[in-house]
C-alpha cells in the first residue's frame, strides 16, 4: 500500500513526456527515490539494511524508463524490500493500469 499510495501521488503531478511517450530518465529516478524513501521512512526499523554499505536502504524501486505511458495500458514498477533479519529482498512487480474500468 505504501508503494501504491506514493507512486499514485507522484504520477498525479504534471510532468513532461518525451515524443515517444516515455517519462524522462531524471524524473523516473526522482520518482524511484521518492517512493523508496517514503517506504523506508514508513517501515523504519522493520527494513533490513546492510551495515557495510551506507547506501543500502533495504528498499529498491525500479521503473523501466522505456515504458510508453501515453499509448500503453499502464506501466510496471519493480519493488524490492529486505525485511529486518533477512539477507534477501522480497521482490514484487506491480502493474499500474491507465485504463478505466
């Protein structure tokens, strides 16, 4: 729910798209970082971080920048969370539909 809520909030904002319907890479990276930070701060100590790597937050978010948001039926987001005490991430692929039901 955290990922869903924050992603929809960020995608609800206005931003430029390229001629082929993709979001510019800089905006994609900003969305990825904002979603990951939101999840990390919301889960707090429940996220497992690698103490040997100061850049390891225990949360990974990836949006393929080649996805066409204008003509496609949606887009995919890859989410990885490493719970505290685990050595591996739990990975989930989320699909956000742009079609109305």
